[in-house]
C-alpha cells in the first residue's frame, strides 16, 4: 500500500535528518521532491499544488528554518497536510432509530462492488450484531446474482431476488420483504456498468427516489488512480452519495485515488478494502493512513486487529507463561494461528514503524509469504503432545522423525528449536524488565 510514495518520502526525510539546519534552498529542494513524488503517485495536480502551498506557508519562517529539529518540524507539517488531503475520519454507520437502515451501494463493474457489499454486511453483522440482508438488484452482469448468493451464504446473510422484474421493482419488493422479516440493515447491490452512462444513472436515481435509502456508498477501485476521481465526480453530478468505499488499496502502490478524491468531490472515504478476505474491510482513518504513507507504520490498527483475535484471558495466560519461562510449542502454534487471522505477514509487517532500509534487511531474512507460517505449523503438528509441551526433550532421533513427518529437513527443525529457545529467553527478559519498570524497554 503506497509503497512507491512511502519510499520517496523516507528518502527525502533521511536527507533532511542529516542537516543541522534547513536553509530556504533546502526547503525548496525538498518541496520539489515532494511535488515529483505526489505527481508520480498520480495525485491530482490541483491537490498537489494546494498541498505544496500549505506546506511552504507553514514551513517557511525563522521558527522552522532555525529550529534545532527541522526534520521533526517538517515531518509534522507534511503529516498534518496529508491528513487534510485524505479528508475527515469515517463517522461509521448511523443506524436508523426506527425501522431498518437501508444502504444503497453503487459503482462500475470491476470496482469490487459486489465483494464490498458482502464485506460491508459482514462488518455490520460482526461489529454491531445486527441482522443484515441483501437485495440483489444487479440483473445485467452474468451470474451476478448467483455470485452474491454464494458469497452471502458464507456469512449467513439472506439475499432477495425475483426474476422477471426491473432493478427498481426488485429493490422495492426486497426492502418490503426484509422489513416484514425483521432485518435491522438492508443493503441494495445496484447494477454496475463498464462506464458511466445515462441509463445506469437514471436507474440508480429511480431506486433512490423509490426506496429513499438512509445511506448511499460509491465503490471506487484505488488501482484506477485519477480515473477513480473522475468516476467519483461523475457519479456525484448525477446521484449524490454520502461516502466512498475504496477497494484494492492493498494492491495500489501509488495512492493517487485515495489522496485526491476528497479534495475533488468533497465526499469522505468511509471504508477501505485491503485484501481478498471478507475480514479485510475497515473504517477509514486518515491519520493512520498518513502515518503509513510517511513510513511510520500503523500500530493502532495492528493492536485493534490483534485484540479481535486474541482474548484478554488468552493474553493474560501467555503473559504468565512468559514470566515463568514456561512458553511451549502449543502456545506458539496458538499464536501463529492468531497471526494468520490478523492477516498476511507482509500486511502485518507494513504496520510496524521500521525504517524502509531496516525493513528491507529483515524482509531478506524472513520469507514474508504466508507459506512461512504454514511450514512452521506443519513442523509443530508433527510433534507429539509431550514434545510440544516440553521442547527440551526433542533429541536427535525425535528431530529426524519430526522432519520426516512434516516434509522438512533436520536443519529446519534445528533452526526452529534454536529460534524458539532464543525467543523464550528474550521474552523472559522483557517480562522481567516490564515487571520492574512497567515499560517494555
């Protein structure tokens, strides 16, 4: 996510950090590099121009240029302006005080609209324990209704569809059906097109007029860059909407769409889709996104995701075992499975605030492919219960058996045992330090 832009900013900040003070010439040079970085990221030119003007206004002056920490001052200013560029934080979903909350989702074909409908339904269901239902009003794309039904079945959500009707009638009947059946939230998946056209806009406008939804979301594909901004503008001209669901951010190394869309259409990004899994769907936090763009990680999101998969009771139990130096492979495999629930190693690594140069060194030593965890899990699964609970009993013959059972080599078994032993020692030291000072360092 934003890899190219992040690398440019980190390189720029590294140069500034090595200077004791910043001259006006240094600042102009830095602004030129920022301009090039943003334009290469396919950020709208007007957005870039306003961004640079704001940064220059705040950074020019004796307070910054004569500061003993010009690097920190410039980073702070750039961070604040990127947050402004990204728009306001998501307000989440405002549920109707009476009757079901009706949400209409629209977008072009290929933008990830149907997947976003499923992810949104799952998000509402899991976060708020609301009964969510979906109306399938996309009658034009081949197999669109069946795809929606198949995906909805995986999250136990009902789908309404009636053949022989137009999308407006389907939407109306679907809402009425689920209203009678006690649904808390009804999501309408409208028909997409390959491009914006009058018929599509008229159809969506008619659904809106007939249904009067509480919320309307536009789905945009981050990979399309400036075209996504044009689409957002085109939809807003014809059918005003409340917010944007930005998809495929995990595949977008540039970031032009996310950085431009709010400035152009003044519609906030409400949700972001960051992967293929149903759980890869989150509220949009501009301050966290800005932190990632500037190479400072996103610890808050990482902590939130960890809390979702590890209960407080489990965390306390692990903490006690670490303190007593009793951590074993059963605990270890449990934690590995929790990590897999959070996301890929690559995604987790991107949230950790480590300078790019150090990340590259670590990435070279660790295979960030998910198969890395799978191989470790296979090795641990090949151990007996006693071996998992008492790793110290694993001798030469046991290592050969484990290697054979997991399709690994004895060398890999030795490496894992050595790493596990070092990890236990480090965690024991950490727990001792924490116990004395309350701090992990």
